């Protein structure tokens, strides 16, 4: 999470590890709860990951979130720009974050069809909507977690070799970012065309986007740690041609410039959290 100085006193967050049977597909379960009744709404922003999420969401009566009436069971495709959520009233979310490519491998559906979309689970598979209804039928937090975990595990099958190769490739790209799609394709032993096709189907975004996202995450983290960092040096060290290219990508994905982001890091603005 970036902007770690941001205030989270008004909402609770947590992660839960998953059992070995689910680990090939799901990185972790997560939850967030808030009670802002009588208080101003809060805005939470995340740097997008190349992951899809299955969520079970509740809210105050009549509340609409992501264009859907609460309560709802939703599938969140990969957002290609900063993902913003406005928290208000009373609400909670229990979700599963899939590994890059994990949702497509688990569900058998094309991840690219959901990019930049949040859809009702029932529109994709009635079984997933049934999972959400079962979770919402119980009140205890641990019972909800156990139900979601159990249902996801029941619907899991053995992962394919193609998917496991893709997951390992994305992991390498995040820890040791390459500077071009050609470098990534060569390292994977695939042609650039095959790389592009598999990324779009399994991950939902292009390998170029994943490379940029990894560099943006690192740039944001470095600006948090040193808001006075030289932006030209930062850009060159992370593979951009110059500062202007860093500025363009930063603004396109996060809606702000590196300079303004650094200013926010200095003040630890509690109104926005980037993760």
C-alpha cells in the first residue's frame, strides 16, 4: 500500500490467507468495513493491479456502489486507471483477490472481456451469485470468510500449465521489470504476438500495461519515501525516456502528476489512499 501515512481510523481493513487448494488461483481474501454515518464521505484510491476480484458487498439502504444497488456480489475486472471508491454511510466488502490470470484460469472465462468493468456475478454465473447470497445470509465475520473460502475452493480445479507459466511471468515482471515487451517475450520463450494474446485472455490487459504499472508502483513508493527525489533521475532509473514520459503515464493512470503526488506524500493527506 502506498500513502501509508493516510488515516484509516474511519475504516477497518484486513487480509486472510487461503488454503493450499485455493492458492494457485487466489492471492488472498480481504475485507473492509466502515461506519461513516453522520460523517463526510471518504475517497479511497488504488493503483490498479493486474488482478480481478470477486466481492460480496453491503451498504446502507438504497446505496449504490460501482453502479450496482447494494447488497451485491460483483466481479471487478482489471481497471486500467486509478480505481476510486467513495465510502459513505455504513458498508462492508468481503472479497477474493485473484492472482494475475487466476480468475480466467479458475472461471474459464476471458479476463479481457471484463477490463475496466464491474459486473454483477449473476450475469456471468449464477453459482457465484449464490456464493454471495450464502455469505450475506450469515452475520458472523468468520462464518462469512469460511463460506466464501469454502465455495471458491469447491469450484476450483487443477491449474493449467499455461496459466502457471503466465502467473510466474507476471511475478517476474513485477519484481524485475523489463524495459520492453520484446524483452518479456524473449524471456518467456514466446513470440510477441503469442504474449499479447495470452495476456489479453488470461490477465485482461497488455504486457505493456503490466510493465508500466510495475514501474508506476515503484515510482509512487519512492516518492513516498523521498518526496524531494529528483524526478528526472527517478524516471530514467525506472525505464522512462525522460521526466515528461513519467508525467504522462502517472497522470493517465493516477490522475495526478508525480510532483503533486510527492506533495501529498509530504502532508500524508488522509483523504486519499493509494494501494
